[in-house]
C-alpha cells in the first residue's frame, strides 16, 4: 500500500496556511492560488494573465474565460482555436444555477457514410478534409457573451489581437508539440505559411506572430459570430475545403447553432458531480464514480494496489458502455439515466475481480436501452464560475492538419470520431455531431463549488474520476488533486494501462502480477495523462482558489484588487 500524503496537505475545505515544517516536505508541486478576488487558471501564463486583466477591468468570469480561450488559440494553436469545438459549464452566482453549453460542430450535410464508402474509404479518416466538421467555438463564445457576459467581442478579443500582432515567446511544452507536427505542417502550403517561421518550426523562446489570426479576430470583434459563419472568414473556410475536395457548403456554416443543455450528475460520498450529456464522454466519469462508490477507496489508500486496480477496472466497465451507446442524441436514443444510475453501477461493479485484471469487458444493458485540447476555469469575485474546454482534437498534427488559408487557424478533425459502421449510433451522417472526448466538469458540496477539467482524449473521464477521488476520498486540495500521479487507459479492449513513474515500483509489480500490462510514462506525462485546471469557491468565506497542472506551462493567476492604494 502506498504512503498517504502528510496530514498537513489534506483538508479540502480548510483554506489555511500550511505549517512551515510541512511546507518544506510535501508532495504537492505548488500552493493553491488563494484570493478574495477572481482567479483564472489556464495552461498558459499569458492566457491566465489576460483573463485576470479582463476581471480587473470589470469583466466577469465569462468574459475572462473567452479572452483566455482566444489567447490559447494563439499560443497553443495545435491544441485549440476557433477552428475547433467548445463545451462549457457555467455557474451563475446570483441564481445558484448551472448551465451547460454544447458548441460542438456537425458534419457537412453531404459528408455521409455512404459518400465515403463509395469512395472506397473503409474507416473514418483521422486527418485531412474528410475529418473536418463545422467549428463550433465562435458560436459558443457568442452565446456565452450574450447570455452572461458584460463585455463585447471587441473587448475580450483585444488582448489576443495585440499579442498576435506583436508576438509572444513560444512555451516549452507547446514547442515540443510544434516540433512533432513538422511533417504535417510541411505537407500543406497554407498550413506551413501559418505555423512555420521562415520555413522552420518555432522553438521554445522564439517569438511567434500570427497576423492572419489577428485579422480574423478583428473581423469577429467588428461583426460578431456572423463574420465567422457567413462573412469573410466563412468564405475562407469554404475555399480551403473546396481546394482539398471537401464537402463543406455555405449552409453548413450559416445554419449551425450551438445549444444550451442541462448538465447530468451523480453523487459521490456527499458531493454532487456534474458533467455534460452526450455527445460527450462525461457519462463515463459519472459511471466510474458510481462504481467506485461501492468500494472503500479511502481505506484502500491513495494509489494503492487495491485502489488503482478498482479504478482501472471501473474505467473499463464505464467506457465499454459509453463507446457502445454514446452519440448525437438527435440521431440516437441514449440511455443516459440508466448508464449513470446507482443500481446499474452496483450490478456492473460485480464484474470486478479483486485479484485479477479483466482484459475483455463487454457493454451492458443499462435501463432505458433501445434495442486535442485546452481546458481553463475561471471564478470571479462574485462567485460566477466557468468550466470550459475547447479543442482541435489531434494535438500532434494541428487537428485535421489543414490551416484556413489567410485566416490564421487550423481546422479540427473531430469527424474522425465517427464510425462508418451503419449499425452503430455514432455512424457518420450529415448535420450530425460525433462522439466527443472533451468534457468540462463541476462539483459541489455545501458552500463549496469546484469548476475543473483535465484534457487529453479518452483520458478525460477517467482523469475526472481520479481528481474527484483525490478530493473526496483522500482529502487533497485542488492543487494536490491535479498534481497526484495518474494512470490512464487510452484503449478500450485489453489490459494495457499507462502509469506515471511516480507510482511506486512495488505497487506496479503487484498490479502486473494481477494481469495489468503496465506502460511506463514520465513523472509528469502531459501527452498521456493530459493536464488540468481548477478553480474553487467557498461561498461561506467569500474565498476563491485556483490550481494549474504542472504537466503544462500554465498557472492560476489572481485578479488584483483595483481598490488597493497606488
């Protein structure tokens, strides 16, 4: 059994100073950022600073989140940008209500399974124009600003426009993704022109400018979402699609709308945990937690053999159901309530053999069955909170690998998650949204609210469950919960599982003897384990906190109180 964290690192709700002796001997990478003002947590220091400045200027959490997201599209263009999709959970402090936003795009009307099969394509392309779906992010921004924002597009995009023109130093982690995408960037002239500097990949510390993206942001600032879906930017997208033999038509862009949705939830040992409903994978996180709740995780010990075995097996069970039933709910009947019910979890938990790994887990029959990426979170001084995730999908390869000529951004490859199997609910069809990996999350108990997320493909739902367990079962604060060593199983069948090297060798050896085929990763593996952010609000104390995952270059940054004496 692994060693528990020192008691001075526990105490979720007690925002107190850590004793000096313990502060010098702890497992946490850094302290939480605590403030009575707003806090912005992103995977880029620049993006966090931009969000904090928006708060200082009178903007709220929604304004700050969009400004930070626009910056992320500039500083980490392989991960995210306006060529991708967006999901968000928004907590409105004055009403105490949660709102979900699904800004994932649909496939072009003419892009169908029959269309690709007739071309001799047997499986869904993972890059190129046939993997491109309509980008939903800009319409998502528009709906967030109109419903909850205090600032307009011009105000929230101004910082990113300035940095796009003047340049910024490329970060260490981002530079590696850039380097690994070199082959993709070289294969398309507009993409190379957009993302290479004098024909070479930007290295860490190089100053990168994107004048085309600055102009695109200016058009959105002046004309709103219509500039992207009906105006000059739309024309550029359509021209890029046509040049590669794509099916995108003007109506596919002009008629697209993101949607407000109700979050779905479960309880976990007194906490209420929220995810968004399909077409995302959030139901798998809730199903995992329901299964885990049937086991004494705290008694097992953090990252002990029994705890890790239970979570890995719960992941396999939850994901088997998710990948079988998840799809666009407009095209398929999805048994969401059954998939996240406690009774169903109890039955599915019986599949876990406490002494042996299960390498083949089939989907069950839940009640109601009908026969790349960036995450950021913001809390403002009033307690409004945003949990936002946005992505191009494939990090290495800049989404589809195709930049929009003259517009400064890459198009996503979200269509790659469709299937061409006509018997599956997630089969490709025109104006249909694919299954999505990106998911924001939210949890609450009493006066405490936490907006959190951890990006990284199919890692996300299982990482959410580990984060929640770190908070609830092991008493970690939000920074410690992000820091803690993680596992991830990025495949569906088999007994393979990725471990960070900080999980002790003795623990790994016992798990291997149980049949787990462990793949070793680094101490802080952002590629496999993703990275996350979190903000927390204690309404009883009026205190905010933020945390940023050490697996990326980011930070949580607090808003400065403008009322302080100068």
